[in-house]
């Protein structure tokens, strides 16, 4: 059975794509078969983070130009041992196709159908879906496909308020929900941050990631766990993976 993990945030720039890329590398490094889909067709990122070559994208599939299987690129061992079992579906497709999909739309049923076919085709253990911030077609459908929804937020008042729509939607989903606080400033009161976040989102906090100048300095050219495998933040990513793997605890508060 493939476990589908969806990473979402109410506001943009919380670190969703960066964290997802790290989780994907680390899970694949454990020998598991991992698929990643960039559902952020408006502002794709994962093709850059995974240094993909040219090829068909999720947008091409949604426009009916190819099968979903043709869009997945095998990352290969260049990211470290075991990462040969990592497949990435990029979203970038050029302005003409983007304009077309935004003007014409697509059959939204193609998304869950594509996720299922990809999972079956590559016998995936884990499928990670990256999303556009806030609620749009792709992010809502991705969330509806989740076994585990990982919501990311920064530890500031703006990320921790005005999230009612996201919470209302997440509350209707049957999936498990978990939270990650990102870009936490040095010296943050972790217990207070945990209390406030869990109260706002009604789900358990899986991890607190610090603001990391080393992460910012990578300019998205390398994935953090690849560049700094022994950094304490990689330990924090592994803690988050354990929380995502947990099957016993159900949170629908
Ligand atoms: N913990 C961190 N410390 C410092 N910088 C970070 C951290 N996490 C991510 N960043 C940086 O913040 C920027 C935004 O990250 P990223 O693109 O992953 O966010 P996102 O939530 O996917 O954004 P969007 O909502 O636009 O998709 C990137 O430049 C990334 O390198
Ligand atoms: Mg992103």
C-alpha cells in the first residue's frame, strides 16, 4: 500500500518544497520507493530542487498530452545511496501550456487517477505531494488524496491566524493531520510555540525547524540533507518522518 503524504501551508514560502525534498531524499535513502509530485502548477519548484532535465510534466498530463507514467523522472543515485528509487513528477511546462491550463482548465478527476497510476506503476511505498499555498483546485484535490496531511506554518501571528478555511477543509478529511513549524527564530520558546500551534490547528506538532542560514545560503541549488548530511536539522527531518510513519495515533481534533 502506498502512503500518500501531502505538504500544505495556508501562506506561501513556509518551506514546503524544501522540506518535502529533504523528506523524499531521506525516505528514499532508507531503501523505500518514493514518488514526488509537484502539484504547484502555477509556481513549480521541484524540477529545480531535484535538478531534473527537460521532459513532460504534470501540466502536460492534465492537458491530455501524455500519460502520467511518462512524466516521472528517476532521480538516480546522484543524490546519495538509495535515491535511485526516487521518482519526481515536475510541474513546469512553459508559459504557453500554463496559460492554456489556466484558461481552459482540466478534468480534476485526472489528479487522483494520476496519483494512483503512478503509485501502482512504480510500486511506491510513499507518495509525497507538494502543493501551492492556500486553497486552489490542485491543493484541495491533493489534500483529499492524503493519508497524512502535513501542515507547515511559521511561528508568527500571521501564519497562526486566518487559517479557518484550511482548518475547516482539513477537518472534513479523514486523513491524519500533523504540523511542522518552520523557520523558527533562535531562542523561541518551543513549548509555548507547540501549545499555540496545536491549539490553532487542532493537530499534533511533529517538529520545529529552525531558521537556518545554511539552508538559505543553498539558494535552492542543493537539497539540505544532501549538502549537510550530518547537520542537526537532518535529525529533525528524521523525527518528522517518524511522526509521518506513525500509524496508531489518529488526530481529528
Ligand atoms: N528552515 C529554513 N531556514 C531558512 N531558509 C529556509 C528554510 N526553509 C526554507 N527556506 C528557504 O525559504 C525559501 C522558501 O522555501 P520553499 O520554496 O521551500 O517554500 P514553499 O513553502 O514551498 O514556498 P511556496 O509557497 O512559494 O511554494 C527558499 O529560499 C528556501 O531555501
Ligand atoms: Mg513550494
